[in-house]
C-alpha cells in the first residue's frame, strides 16, 4: 500500500532524522556500481558534497529516493547484500565504539539496540530469546514498498557482519542463522557466500539467530572502561535524538503494562488518539496487526519470566495474559517449539 506524504505511523518521512554516515557509505557503493550521482540525487535537494559533511542529516523520503533509484538504475536486486557487507563499526557513529568495546555479544546487543535510533534505520530492531538462540528481529519502522528486500538484506547482513567482526570469526564459523519472511529468489549464490548455508526464506520474521553459546563469551576487543564511556556517549546522543517511537512499539509498550488484561484494539486506538480504522490501516502499512503484536508481547514476556525467574508456570501464564495454564502451555509450544518447562531447562543448561 502506498503511503500518503507525512502520514507514516508517527514517524515523519520528511523530517531530517537520518545521520549521514551510512547514507554516505551507500552512495559510495552506488557510485562504484557505475551510477551517476546526479541521477541518484535528482529531486532530493542533496548534492554529493553533503555526504562528506558530518552534520548532514537525511529524511526517510530522501533516502527512499536514493535506494529506489539505485535499485532501478543498477538492475541489481541484491544491492542490499552488497551494501550490508560493507558496513563496519566505523560507520555506526557512537554505537560503533560501543560494539567495538563490549565485553560480550549479549552486552553489545542489549545495550546497543536501546540506542538504535542513532543510526536512523528504517527498520525497528528488537531482541527475542529463543530456546537455542538470541533472535534479532527486523520490523518495518516506516512503509518501504519496493525497498523492503533491500532494507532487510542490508541490515541483516550488517548485523551478521558486525557480529563476525566483534567475534573475529567468520559468519559460517559462528553458525549464525538468517531468516527472511519472503520467498527465496532464484539465485541463492550470494546469500550462501555471505551467510553460509543456514539461510531460510518464507519464515515468520526477518531475523538473525545468534547461538546462545556465543552470547557470553568474552570478545577479543573487550574493554570495560571504553565500554562505559561508549554507553555514556550513546545515552547523551540518544537524549538529543528527536526520532519518535514507532507505532508498533508504542502498542507493545501499552500492552506490556496491562498484559494480564490487555486493552482491546479499540482501546489502544483511543489512547493513541486514532480511530480504530486508522490504527489498523497504519499497522497494515507496516505489515503487522494488533493480534500479532499481542501474541509477540505475550510470548516474549513469558520467555523473559521463564529465563529470569523461578515463578510457577501458572503464574507466568497469568502474567502473560492467559487465564488457563494448559492453554498457555499449548500456545507456548506452538510459538517456541517446546514446552515452557523444557524451555526453562534448556536455558539453565546453556548457562551451565
């Protein structure tokens, strides 16, 4: 569905929100493809020299024009993979220093994703605990239309590459798994070259799955002092960042507060000063809906309680919004592929 100007679910497509570092890398990649800067930037009010100025910021609309033209002019549908494979810590502003000095991957991603707005991504990243993995899930922050594959592939490639750099090990050696929520293309050669064989299509989410065994290993570049400084700088930068919270995340926040008796979609719409129809339409533009968000929050909450507490299953079921523990166990098995008790035991075994 095509987005009306300026109506992108609380996130402005015209405000200058995107720092220049990653767009500058994107322009470098596109120019290496033999494309013309004048063609890429036509109508954006940007000139090539803007990308060498650290104070420059782009709007999502300007970035969308550059990406769409890059895809059309290059004729390369896998341009996102090429771009993502070039992302290094130096392109990630304050977050680069944080990822480079973190003691473990768990520290890097738990802290880093709190400050993800500093990168101006068009995707909303979140962490979800799985039985054998930590999943980094990428959901749309603004409507992406024909740029969806580009954005997902560039960011998941960037995450896999960043993890590889932090661990000083190859993606295939770490046995990272990568999943996409769209059909597989005809040619998988580049995916297998970059990700290895553990790449799947037609899945529920676009996500990188990091084996739990890697999460608490000390990273080669670990430096506690620099990590504390990096956290402070990220917090200071985030305090100045004006990017608002996405509509799905606003709904998740409301649901987490009242998960034992979750508000209806009509009540959510009222609290956000929207009609129910407008709320549903805007969620549809972001490829999600109220029922999906409620399901995600219920099971992510349950997983956190199973991992971090010794609460009985019946109490966890209640806190996750289930009136009956047996229904919770059945639903949890469908979501996680295992029972709550086995999930908890698996987490404990991993810690041991």
